[in-house]
């Protein structure tokens, strides 16, 4: 249990590092924009209301996935050295 808590702390620290945040934000902007166009493109083009909760989730989910993936990769790399 203590080892998993240490791993989570390490993953969080890596995920909050400047390099990971910058790259994850870039990925979230690109992927989130594509998802919003796919999921709500008609509403956006028609100028009618969109679901702002879905807009936020379309950016948040790719950010979280990219951050976790980068942090997990870096933690694995550090452990193997």
C-alpha cells in the first residue's frame, strides 16, 4: 500500500512538471478542438447553444490522458535506470 501511495505521489509530481503540462495542454487543445467539431459541429456552425459541460470535457479528458501517459512513461523510465 505504501508503495502505491509513493507511486501516485511521483506520478502527480511528474504530471505537474512544466514540460508535461505544456505538452498536455497542446495535445488537449488539438484533440479537444477536433472532438468539439465532431460532437457539436452542427450546433457551432448553426450558431445555436452548445453544451458547455461537453465542451469542457472534450478538453479535460485529453489533457488528463496525455498527462497520465507522460507521467507513467517518465516514472517507468526513472525506475528502469
